[in-house]
C-alpha cells in the first residue's frame, strides 16, 4: 500500500510524492517534524486567533520552502511521510496557492 501527496503551487508546478505505507511517520513523529519545520522556516499562524492546526502547518511549510525544496528527494520524502502520518490519509492534495488540503 502507498500514500500519495500532491503538492500544487500552480498548474505548471505540481509535485506527486509517493511513499510506501511502512515509511509513513507515526502521528507523534509527523507532528514533531512539522513543528520543527514550521519553526525553522519561520512560518506564521494563518488564523487571527494564533491557533495553528496540523493542516495549516502542512500548507505553511510547503509555502515557506517553495517548489525548489521539493526538487530535493530527501525533503520531498520527509514531507510526504509527515503529511500522510499527521492526517492519517493515503491520498492528499496540498494546494499551496489556495491554502487548502483535500483528501
């Protein structure tokens, strides 16, 4: 079984990331990785309340690192492992321009 994460920056810039189900991070490990990346890349909360949802972190990290980071196979794999593990979904679409995630 595989997990697939599609990261869309624009119609011309889409990344299809695939990870084996055995490589998907546990919820705790995925949350930790996303927290570290959120802080490392100085992401800002998307909501006025300051509350940051896991889905917000997934979108914010992708937006902060940009398409160039997804050309790095190691980063792309880590991102896919974390996104799949954090949301416990086998199919994800991260639309960076629209700040949205769909399953």
